[in-house]
């Protein structure tokens, strides 16, 4: 759960009370017809075949409500809570707060933040293969047989004088054993690998008002931190484009310092510029960086919603609302985003009120809604495309 991250503890308490008044999550898989199969464009010659995508629902903190859904491109069906049926003997299913999802090799990895583990599954069957125990784990990336996972290291605790630095864990994907740790800044979030370096966004998210403001740079060969780059406070996302730039988001402080999008030249490790646009999540497809955002302000006590597109080649905002048919009015809290690399369909998740099930929307490349939104688990957030 990323929004207003210094209020996670309060959100967890609220969700515990709210859950007492709602029906329990359906235990078995629910299959929902969503779109006709012929709406899926076949890949061009030489391209990998996309079978579908997984969607990890974060779930309300403290409730062990993280679930996994799947959308099948061939049948147009959406399947809710598939992990439960595939692994009926696993206690508490996926666990507490699903924070990231990725496929590497034959395995599917789900980072379960407050359960202090990375759940490892077969990418086709979702059968559990094992788990990696990492305290307060956050995000995951892969390189040459290793997984790199950020960890806050310490407990979920709001403290401006927090003393526990975070780290990046290095995991052998063959054995699922931790083979190294590299200390970074406080509360590290997303990470990106470019060339021989790992870039880590240090947030300091538990330390309001004393946020972190740096990217840690780790040398892959020695697995040691070699420098820090000052960017902005409360960093979150970091993704690379094909031009050698990192796109880095700052959450701001939710008061006078707004969210922003920065780019860093990985050849010089210098911050080269900033775009004044709020970002909750983004996805880069070609030269287009697609943004969804619900930026909360404690001054206005409102969320400012954005569905933007940035041209990463020109470093310009080209749209502040890619939804062109007015259906954006139906979405309460845009939370996660993914773009189909072949069709350019845009998938946006709605966290609704953070307590009840969310929804998944699909828009075509022209920003028009393709099919009726489908109900997901609680707080749908993280996508992973499954290839044949």
C-alpha cells in the first residue's frame, strides 16, 4: 500500500474494524467473462505470445487479504483469487499486503510486505514453490539469475528518528537463498537495474517530516553502494527508458511539496530535469510514459486525479487525461496501470475506498473504454504479463 504511506498504521486499524462488517472474501476462484476472445490481436511474427496477465491485490493491512487474479487473453475471462484454489493447504493464503509482482524464468514472485516474505510460485499453475523471508520487503528486480529485493529492514513504525537503514537483498533464483545484503537509505522502495548498476529509491516514508531524498547507486559486480544521488523527498518509483534515462517519482510531503516526476541520466548519474505532474504509478511503453495518479493533499483534503502521458524522448507532457470518453468519472482512486505492448490497451485499477473490492478498467489506445469494469480483490495494484 503506497498512498499516504506514513498513515499506514491508522489505515490498518480502520480496515480491521471495517472487515468486521463485511462478508469474508470468497475462498474459491471466481471466473468472470469480460471480453470476447477475438478482441485480442495476435502477435506479429517473431514476437512472444502473451497468454494473459496476473494482477496482485494488496489487501487491507492487518487482514491477510492479499489475493491474486488472472486475465486470460484467449478466452477473455477474468479469474479472481486463483492462489487459494491452487494452494488450499497454505495458511492465510498469500498474506498481508501484496506490494510487488514479477515473473522471471519459470517462476512468479509476489512480494508480500507485512508478511515479511516473497511468495514464489510456478508461473503457469501458481503452485507454491517456496518463499524468501525478508523483513518489510517492498519491490523486486532480476539480473542474470539473481533477484534483488528492497527491504525497509525495520518494523512498520512512524518515527521521525527512525534508526534502521534499509537494504537490498540478493537472492539466488535457483535455490531461493539470500546470498548478500547491501545497505542503502531509509525505507527503500522501487529499484531499477541499468548496465552494471542498481538504482534504489530511498523514501524515508516512516520518518515524516524527515524524508529521505536520494537514489542509492549499487555496483552490481561488488554489490556495494557506491554513491547517492539527491533527487527529491519521499521517492517511490524508478523505471528506465530505452534512452538511458531513469524516471523517478517523488510523493512529496502531502502538504506544501507536491509530487513530481524527475529524470536522471544514467551515463552521468545527474538529475537533468523535472516535470510537474503527480504520479502514483506509471508504465513505459515505447516513447510513452503512461501515468495514473490520485495525489492526496492535507491542505485541500482531496485527491487530485491525473491520467497523463509523457513523451520520454522529448521529455514533455503530451496529455493530462488519456481517457477520452468521459468514463474516468467512474473511477474513484486510480491505483495501478499497465499498457499491453502489442495492442496498446491501457489497464487501470481502481482502489475504490481501500476497504472493499476494487475494479479493473480497460481502455483502447485512443482512450475509450473497451469493456465493462470487472471486480477485483481489495486494492488492485501490481501487474505481471504471462508469456508462453
